[in-house]
């Protein structure tokens, strides 16, 4: 494929933005080469600046569960734009989306709309600390909750030690308030909460890890966290920015049958526009201004464009058979990619939860960050470029999640599997 315009755009971009991008993984640094600049999208396809077509499994990193430029979303946005793009006042659009969120999540009594997943998690953390009067936070290794200071924390020397900053600019004293635990390690959860429970405000977790590749929770892991937090008055926060409305209408909480005290949402509830939300039990959420003393505000929070796109998207997901369809497409793709790796003799471990999935090039089971990070980066890089040249767009990092949308067809899936067969055989 000719991608000369993308190459020229990237040369221009590097003079304007750090690394030529507005979000690090778009740089393609983990797979080499220059990023592809997209010009438009329709359904399951995206088209780059040079006119090349790709079957898209990035989906803007998860929000586009209906596919690109869904007619209902586009039409609704046109109408909303004509009425006004922002007012800084309440609008009915906020109410309509909030009602759908509450319908999907019985654990949410009250919800506050914000502008990004990062803003949602940062705010939820503040509320949890304000409500409990405690300061310590537990997160899990490689769990990504946005770029807030409290989340950019490496693990210490042991499972239950305090963290150290993962980025310059994060104060060491703040990092000490975050404890990192290994994902899927039930005993580490029990031990840490037993030893430090009186000081811990909250446990925040992606119920399905989506930022170290895609790793499902092992049996009993989420149940252990819920049990141990509940008996110690620790707020359990499910970061469902990715899984919300993705793995079920009620997200991971519906799929796994576990209710969190607080929930963070984003991506799908904005229908492709910038958005975030956090919600939870009434007594927790009533600590937020103007009802309580915990302060959080935002000029564009609940803006009518994001609320409209989110409402139209979520409304589509209520239709009968939607998640059965996503499950079928996800299984078809996951099974086909696994078979393609087997045929090529390439060591690969596939994970999938509904329409989320990941291929790790490794000969061991992947259940944690350590096992995920041991997957072969060189093989993934070659696979990524081979697939791209065959018209399939994947995440430009081996430790990211792929997404199937309702716009994908069986033909798209089968074309992707054939491209994987050819790409993997070429690697061998």
C-alpha cells in the first residue's frame, strides 16, 4: 500500500506535537514505522489519507460499538448541532442518557457526567477518599485508569508494598498512597486488605483488564475483591470505561454478577465523542457538591453533543439480540485467529470476552501483567504490519485490546482470518 501522505503528515506533525501525536500509542513507536493518518470511516471500515481501506478492529479504542458514522448517531448529532453545541446549563439530553445508564446499572443510584474516562476515575477516587476519610488506594499492576497522578504508579518490591512514581511529575509522597497488587492474585488481595484495610479508601480495578492486552478475571478473583472490600467498608470501584456497554448492556457487572459501590464509564456512552461518567450508591454520591463537600466541576460536562451521541448509541444496544450478535462475531473471529496461528505453527494465546479480544504471541497462558509482557513483541510487530498491508487495522501495540463492532460482517471476519493466515505464514 502507498501511505506517502501519512508519512508526509507525520513529518509535519512532529514539528507541531510531542512525538507527532496527541496520545502516545498513536505514535506507532511499539511497532516501528510512521502512524497511519485516517481521513474517514464508515461501518466497519476506515480509510486513510492515501485512500487505503482497512477493516477496523480498533474502533477508536472501543467507543464505536455500532461502527463508524452510524446513521442514527450522525442524524441526531446534526440536529443537536443546529440547536447549539454547548450551553453550560442543564439540558434534557443529560437526563435521557443518565436514565439509560441507571437502567443498565442497578448499582448506580446517582451519576455525574464528565468529559473523559480519566476525569471519571480521578473524580471517583476523590469521592471515595472523601466518603471514607481514608487515603490509601489499591490498584492492580498494568491496570490503566487514565493519566491521573494516583494511577501512574509502579509496583513496589513486593505485592503489598507502596508504589513509586511511574512518570516524572508524579510526587513520590502521592505515589506512597497507592498500593499495586498483581491482577488475578486472590491471596494478595486477602493479605493486603487484612493488613491495611482500616487505611484503604478504595480498590479500583478494570474488571476485565484491557490495557495489558485483554485479560479476563480468573474464577473467584472479582468475587474475592467484592467480599473483602464489603466487610471492611472499602469502596469498590469498577473502572468500566472499556467494558461498560461492551461486554453486556450492564457491562462487566451484569456479565459477572457482581455489583460495585462506584462505577466509572466512558467510551461507548459518548458514541465517539469525548465523555466520561461516574456513579454509585446514593449515600456516596451525595458527598459531591452541591450536595456535599467533595468538589468536582466541568464547563463542558454533560454537553449536548456527547450526550446525544451517547444516548443514540446506547439506545441501539437495547435492541433484542445485539449482544448475541456481538458474541457470535467475536467467537467467529477469535476461533479463526486461533486456528490461523495453529496452522502457521506460531505460538499464540487468545483471550476473549464478548467482542473484546487479544492475541498474545507466547506459549504460556496469559493471566497477569508478567505473562502478558513476556509475549513476543517482535512477532507482534511483524504481524501488525503484515495485517495492515492486507487491509486489516489492529492496535499498534501488543498490549492493547481489539474490538468487534455491530457493523462487522461475517465476510469482514473471514477476510480478516484469511489475512491472518497469510501474515502468520509469512512470519514463519
